[in-house]
């Protein structure tokens, strides 16, 4: 089993949350937030958090 460093994952998770919350700074609507996250999750087929970040960054 692969063991990842805890501190690196915390940083990566914070970064993912910051990236995903950018669109909602100006539109704090729950409905819009829900639709955006559903769209993001349905289009993302990444099995890991690090791969998810690389997909977001492009």
C-alpha cells in the first residue's frame, strides 16, 4: 500500500478547495454552486487528488 505524506496531502486538498471555490466568490448561490460541483465531478474521471489537480491546471 502506498503511503503519502500527510502534510503534502493537506496542502493539495487546500489548493483543490481554493481552485474549486474561485467561481463562487462572486455568485454565492447555493443552486449555482451545486450545479457547478455536480458538473465538475461528473466530467472528472480522475482516481486521485493529485491527478485531479493536474486536470484542473491543464
